[in-house]
C-alpha cells in the first residue's frame, strides 16, 4: 500500500527583504572560515576587518534600498508575516549598522594595543549586529526572542573577550547569568500572551484583540508585563538596570560603546514595535507602567551618574538616564512621541560612541584606569581630545547647538502634547542632575594640574601620543554629526517623522 505524501507548503521568502541580515551573516561566516583556514598567520585580522567592512557596507546599501522601496511602495511582509520591513524598522536598522561600523573602527587600534587581535572578535560583533537588525523588523514574538538570543550570546563572549582581566571575565559571566534570566522571563511572557490571544504574531494579536472582548484580562496583562520586563533589561530601564554599571565597566571599551548604542537601539525597536503594534488597544494598561519606568530610569540614571568617580561607570549610568528620555517619547504613544524617540536614538548613538571612543584612547594599555582624577588637565596635555570630550559631555547634558539639546526638546515637546506635564517636569529635573555629572568631568578635563599633582606618579596619556587613523575618523564623524544635528536638525527630524508614520 503506497503512502500518501502530502507536500509541505513552505512560506514565501522575499530575499531582498532580508538582504541586510544575509550580508551581515555572510561576512561573519566568511570571517570564521578565514580564521579556520589561515589560523594565526599575519594579516588574518586585517583580512577579517576587510570582510567585516564589506558586510557592513552591503548591509547599509541594502537598507538604503529598502528605505526607498518602503517609502514608494509601502512595507514588505515576508516569511508568513513574521518579518515586516517598514520605515520604522529600516530607520533603526540603519542606526544599528552605523553603530556597528563605528564600533568596528574603534576596535582596530584597541585590539592591536591590547594584543587581542583575533578575527573571531569581528565575527562576533557582526553576529550580534545581525540579531539587532532582525529585532528591528521582527513581527512575531518568537522571532523577537530568537533575535534577542542571536544578539545576546555573542555579546556575552565579547564582554569577557579580554580573559586576562578579571573585571572582563566578571562582566561576561554577570551579563550571561542576568541575560539568560531575562530571556526566560521574556519567553514566559510570550507563552502567556499566546495563551490569551492564540497567536504570537504582533499584527495577529492586534487583530484578535480588536475583534474579541476579553472578559478575563489577567493572563494578557501578565503576559505583556513580562514582555516589558524582558525588553526593559535590554534597554537598561530601572529597575532592570543593575547589570549595566559592572558590565559596562568590565567589558572592553569598544564593546561597551557597541552595547550602549546599538543594543539599546535594537531593544527599543522591539519594545516599541511590540507594544505599539500588538497592544494599541490596551494603552491605558501599559502606559502607566511605562510612566513609572521612565521616572525611575531618569532619576536613578542621573543620580547614579552624579555619584560616580569612574568615567565608564558614569557613562553607564548616563546611558540609563538616556533610556529614560527615550521612554518619555515611547510613553506618549503618539506618532509625535515615536518620532521623538527615534530621533533621540539617532542622536544618542553619535554622542555615546564619540564619548567612548575618547575613553578608549585615554585608557591606554590595560583598559582599567578610568578615574575622573586621571583626566585632570587633559585639555592642556591633549587639547583636541580634551575639547572633544567636553563637547560630547555637554551634548549629552543637552547644551544648545548640540544634537542632545534638540533631542531632549523633541521628547519633552511630544510628552507635553500628550498632556504628560509631570513627566516633563521630572525629565527637566533629571537633566539638571545629570548635567552636574557631565560638568564635573568637563571641569576636571579643563582644570590645569597643580605642581603637586603634576609631580605625582600616576598614569597619564603620553603627550604627543597620536590617535590612530580609524579612531580619528570615528571622532570626526561623531563630532560632526552631533554638531550638525544640533544646528540644522530639520532633515533628520523629518526622516524620523516619516519612519514613525510608516510603523
């Protein structure tokens, strides 16, 4: 008796819609193969860097093509609707790729200086970036979870990449343990949401909730509360932030830069898409929770930054506070609020990468000494580096004529239009507190050393020590963009507005 074979219908795959992911994954795999073939021969890292650069450029080019396509022809839905390429996803994908490129460039001199040259470092960065780009276009909770893991696992390894430093090993283990815990919480949130709605598709959940009235909403509310916890960990929102200072301090500084910029962008991409697409009818349930998160994140981040004596830990708390500003825009839950959050993430990427690029240069060999006292008199020993550090710190404080000022005005304006005056007031107070932290470092940089301090034997950046070419490029690009976004922001604000409207 012949068995009846039923063909399995496979979902249609639009390869051009996932071209950026293919470019990043392809480059990462080629680097791993390269490592296996040529092992430790001279030039392995350089060849890996060329492949990584090619992958990032290809991803950037395909994202640019996708932007033109979705602008003219609308969103692309592929893989049975699990991936949705729209303006929102493409915009944040471009920001992730920019942050990846800048992190790779900063890493070149760092790896050489620390004797860590290894192509697998570059492959891990690309794999993590791949997960981030997937997160920006994921339209299914299962895909969000998979992307979260693709993003996180390479980062656990990268945080502990310098195995000679105990703090780096500690950072990797701590990030892994807490990250695995948050992933489990997120997975449980998916299960509860599926139990309440019968689907994990974001658009499917929204459709189900629009067509059905739930008489018992406890399971659904618990579901999206756990989803909020899982994604809150990735964006370092308080009270899920406790890993941030230790991991940021212990990880290699270029990786800290990558985590503070690209990871936060990807986390907010998933957070905003999940809640704005799947649960728009339940805004009255999740907006108060986000309001509390925003307030706690702003205050804890700002006060924590003001209390630090280590620059990397200060910037870690600063990144927590910046997450609070993005949450202000997200909490408004309006197109204006989404636009403000998107613009803030774009500006923040340049400010934070520029700051960490300077910290990478100043930390010198060992990557351990980041005390504020060690920066005293920097503006006199290294005028350009000192001036740039002051500029980036003032931009993060929100001083006019910088991108940080326009970004804060955008989120406060969006919250005001949504009637969230209390949140705006708390945000303004947090800005003043955080400004104290930034100004403390800036004054230390700008203050000349006394004769007694100059006589002390402490590590200093050697006078005349040159910044390598790639780090110089990163500093020039980030400083120029931070200034341009503060002086002529209209084009970029319009870009963020178009992206928010295409969510």
